[in-house]
């Protein structure tokens, strides 16, 4: 008999602890004392949540099945043939094939990236407004009207809108390369230009500012030990958050006085740019305990962090560790989980929340102040100095000194 994978989980009993629980995907979810009214209430709440998630899964599976079936007849080759035969390619058709392309192209570590998700969100909005229009007839006026809708209806910021519009133009350029669109369409759309600061109703986002070292020090005691070391390492090296999360012993050249970390994957690798993170004596001492593992293992591991928490709890309470209802810990931190850990630590410490990206700003600002813009550019791994200007805040003290002496 086939297993009923979609059958609701049953109310059960965990004999060792006499707790009510349900078993889902090989893990226990505890509900309270077995047989108590509270445990039954929690069971009903869990069932409602499970059914809601199951409905989403079934809907997504149905949508995926329809898309897979449609893709057999609606693909770049079919649209190219249709256009050559005098037919009209609509925006809905282009959006469908471009989304399929994005889901396979924007992939990292075997997972679809945020870039593909943003494309899906944006093209969905475009399809609702202009989906039935011919691709070759979509021009700057329609794009300008669509951009205005993003301001009034979505309340997106100016910088976000400019980035999203550039993604749309990229879709039309891709369509030109597949001969599904006239070559002049993306050129005309690009002529619209981006929204200018102070000359649009789109709201402005505050720039990312450095975080004060005093605030970092206040937060560190409230962070898990491993996350605290990640923060210290990033502060010393000015690495990107993703580079800190992905650090492995095999990626570090330890032959010289200064170690060189070459990330296996990084933000600009698809532009064929190399990236090196330089690790000095302080960061080396901090990192040394994390290098005593298999070369291919990640240095900063949530699994290890949970194991340490278990040991501490057992020592303090002299009780066995109870398995959590949460998902099993991953083998490496993601940027999101790293950021969430810091946010929780900030709230626990009672300080204003800061993010891993602000650490990078802090490091770049200090380096520029002491060693100049070029040094900050090299350490941050920027190809152009104007990008470093975003991270390395201008030295106000230097400006005040010049004003005192010159003005």
C-alpha cells in the first residue's frame, strides 16, 4: 500500500517525557502534557497550520504542472518561429519564457537566488498591466506609466524602482538575443533614464551608515558564541556577510604572514572578477580554533552552535536536551540567519538594531581614514573607487581641518 504522505499528522504520545506530540517529516513537535486540554488545543492549531501549508504546496504543485505542460509548446524557439511567420509575441508570452530562463540562470549553491524572485514579482506586475500588448509595441511611454504605478500603488523607493526597471530592460535585451523582440525596443526603453533624486515623488531610503564600535561591543555578549566570532572576523576583515558565512579552511592560503581567503563563490564572480579577503594577525588568532576541522567544512556552523548550546544547558540544568520543534540546524549560516541572529542579540542587549552590512561600512570607513581611498577599495574588493565611496564615509574631521586652515 502506498504511503499517505498528505495524511494529517496524528496526535501521539512521547513516552519518555509523557508529552503529546505529532511526528512530521521525521521530527517531533511537542504540544504539552499528554491528554491535557491545552495539548489538544495546540494540536488543533497545529492541524489548521498544517492544512494551510499543505494547500499552498498543492497549489504550487498544480501551477508547476501547468507551467511544465505549457513550456513544451511555449518556449523561445516557438516564439521565434511565431514572430518569423508574422505572428505577434505578447508580453505575457515573453514573461513566461523569461521566468523559466531566470529560474535556471540565477542559481547559486543549487538554489534559485533572490534575483529570480525579484524578476517574478516585477514581471507579474507588468503582466497585469500590459500582458496582452505586443512586445514590439512596448515603448518608453508605457514604461513610464508603469513606473508611475510602482510609485503610487506599490510605494517603492526611488533606488528600488530604478533597479527594477533595469531588470525589465534586461528582459527585453534577452528577448532580442533570442530573436523574439525588435532590436530597437530595449534601446528606446533605456532612453527613458532613471528617476533622479529630488525630481520624483518616489520616496528616498536612508543610506546605510557605519555602526559604532561601542554598540558592537554591547551586542557581542548577547550573541551566540559562534555568531559573535563571525561579527569580530567581519569587523577585522571588512568581508561581505556572505563571504563570512561561506568561509572554509580549504579556501584560505596560510603560506604567508597575511592569510588570503579566496571565496569559492562571491557577489561578482559572474562578472569574472576575482575576490580576495586578507586576514591579518588578529583575525588569524580568532579563526584558528575554527580551522581544526575537515578542509571542506564550513568554519561557522549552526550545527556546532546548537551543540554548544546543548552542552551549556545540560551543565546548567543537569537535564537531557529535549529535541526542539524547529527544523534541524543547517551546516552553514546564510546571510539571512546571520542577520537575524544579530538582530536578536541587539534586542536582547537593548541597543539599536544594526546589520552585518553596517560592519562592512565601519571597516571601510576606518581603513579609508587611516590609509586612504585606494586601500579601502582594495580591502573591500571594489573595481571602481566610486563604489568604495558608498562604504567609506567621508572623513568629517579632515574636512573641518581644511576649513579651519583654508577658509
